[in-house]
């Protein structure tokens, strides 16, 4: 039997799309060793357009986000990268006059379909924002809040475990274990951001969206968050918007470049930063236009 | 390609290209000067070539330092990144070419103390060819012209052909009279040095290809140096 067909079949058996990841790519589209073996697709975006009133902000974007990989979204301000990110957990619903067309699937389910509970969706797709925004509550309560309202813990002890494990995964536990009852806002900026990440992962989401998570942090705190991102991808799928090209290069396995509402190029990060296919990508990452 | 938003970045990249071009110019000069010193039996000229090799070494150091600084301070990406890495490699190739030219000059000094040998006449032909390759491949680098670079890359076959025939000629001279062996061996090394310069020019051609296209040359390079298989009988 044809071996290649065999492999392809096996992949489909695992529920994996045979045409993954490479929509806007040219000839050098093969995944690099850095991107690793092909993974299942966590999020599929098909023909996604977004309108703010009459103004179109995103034009027919097709993009697959692989499971347990970090996908970086880069591009100049106003290019649509944050808009796209916010489509994935329907944060755009909260914006007056915002309309999303096309299809976004999370594990094969259309998240804009009927009967989708947005609150449940956001439990599966967590988000971390640019500015650390802990609740005005204790460190413990910041992390415990989500699991509690989603009923993820049967008793106080289980909740304690979830809080501890989330803080550990966020690399924060050792720094705060002796003051879990102090306000989250008393922490430093970098710690606050890791607290927000702990809060996001406490409800065991599948996907974590990060919108410029380090732009308000100093280099040391940034490095800690980047290290954390790399560890988190073992359990989660991560999409990160960043203005820092070096950060995209450091933390992601796949990079998508947006410009003027279009997805210009998408591919393995290594490829995008060493030999992009599209001239616009090249101009942007080498600092040739603003 | 469009210019950088930060102009000083462009200036630095251009300066690095300029340094490479200057190195190439020096190497060309050295190749011709060393062969002239040989043909005209001009020992002063040969000494001059040996002394001038330092200029090329210094430029290589400079290119290396510029590259390090660019990497540290500018974090170049994509084509800019490829320019920085290829510049370092090209500078290393040029530096080695300079060494070969200096070695030709050193052997010219030795040959000038011996009786002239006839095959000396085909050495300038090889020198001319490789000097042309160096010139064209550096033009290709400055102009980012892949086709020109690949033309140089293929031209190395001609150098190999000349080298092969000189090799055979030298063998017959040496068989004729053992007294010819010393000058002929030096001559053989001189030819080999020039042939190696051609090989380094093909390396640079490959770097130019990578710089522009971001991937290695796909075709196999024609190889014409058959002397590894030669015997006096063949």
C-alpha cells in the first residue's frame, strides 16, 4: 500500500485536517523543525470579515490555529490583528455596531452558531490583556473566581488545589504563597500579569488569547511571561498579538502577518522571519514601512 | 528594495556592502600583482604583494565587527539578516583569496632564484580568468544579481580545464628532467592557488544566491578538476 496515503489516512483518523496551516503561503510552506510535527487544529477561521458599522476592519481571513502551538499575530496598528483575536472568543460582540461574517470553529463547532453560550465559550477561550487587570480582590480570589462560578471545584480543598496549580503553572506560586490573601493589585506589574494568566488558566481553557501581554512590562517580567508562554503551550493553544517582532520570533511557532485588514502571510515563524514570501511581510518585519 | 524607516540602519548595511566591494577590489589587485611579479620575475613587486595582504585581513576584521554590531544593535531580519550573515562569509572567502595571492607571490620569490620554466605562460591565463570571476561575483553581490552570480559559478569549470592542462604539462616537464621538479612543483602550487581562488568565487556566488533568494542553489555545480585522478601515463 502506498505509504504516503497511509500516513495521510492515519492523520485524518486522528481528526486532523490534511491541509493545515498554510493558506497564504508560497512555495516554502513546509513546516520547519521548529514548528514540530503537525498538530490538530484547535481553531479554524474561514472567510472571516469584520465590520465596525460601515467600516470593514477585516477582509475574508482564513487561518488555522494549531493545538499546543503558539501562533503570533503581527502587523502595524489598525491592521486587524486584535480584531481577529477578539473574534475567537466573541469579545467583539460587546462592541456596538460590530458585525462578524464567515465562520470560526473551535474543535469543529461554529462559535457563532445557534445555541452557543458565549459565557461557556469564553471559559474555553481565555484572554489576557495588554494591561494587567486583576480583580480588586485577593490573589487567591482572583484565581478562584472563575472555577467557582463555573462550578469546577466540588469543595474548598479542590478549589485550593486549582488555585495553587494555576499559580504554579503561571510561575507565580513561590512568589506569592505566603500572601495569598493580599490584594492582587499589590503585586508588581509583571506579577499582576502572571496572576491574570493564572486566572485565565484556572478554568482550564483550551485556547488562551493574549493581546500584547508584555507591552506594559519591563524586560525581566517580559522574559518570565515569555518563558511561561512556552511552558503553557504543552497544555494550551495560544494566540498572541504583539507589536514586538522579536517577541513573536521568540515565542511562536507560527506567525500571521496582517496588513490593512488582510492576512498577508501565514507560516512557520522561522520562515516568516528569515525568508518571508510576501514583499509586504519583508518590508514590515525589516522596518521598512510604518 | 525600499528604504528603512531608520535611515542609519540603511547606512550601516550599505557601508558593510561597501567594505566587501573594497575587499574584492584589493583581492583583484593582489591576484594580478602576484602573477605579474611571477611573469616579470620582479621580486620587489612580490614583496609588496605579501606586505599588502594585511589590508585585506584588516577589512575582514572590520566586516566581522560591523556584523556583530548590527546583530546586537539592530536585530536585522529576513533579507537584512541574510545580508549580515552572507557578508561575514563572503569576507572570509575574500580573506582566503588574499592568502592565496600572497602565497603566489612567495613562490614567485623562490622561482625568481631559479631558471625560468616554460609553462609559466599559461599561469596568467588562469589568473585572468579567476580575477574576472572575483570581479563579476562582487558586482553580482552589490547589484543583488543572481543570474550574474550563477554565471560565475558555472564559469569555474573553465578554470578547472586550464588547471588540468597545466597540471599535465608540468608532469611532462618534470619527467623530462629531474632539475625541473623544484620550479615545476612551485608552479603547480601557484596554479593550484589560483584554482582555489576560483572555488572561493563560486562560494561567494552561492552566498549571493542565498542572499537574494533565501535558499541554496539547487543545481549541482559542474566540477572540472580531474587532477585528483591523474597519473603520468594518463
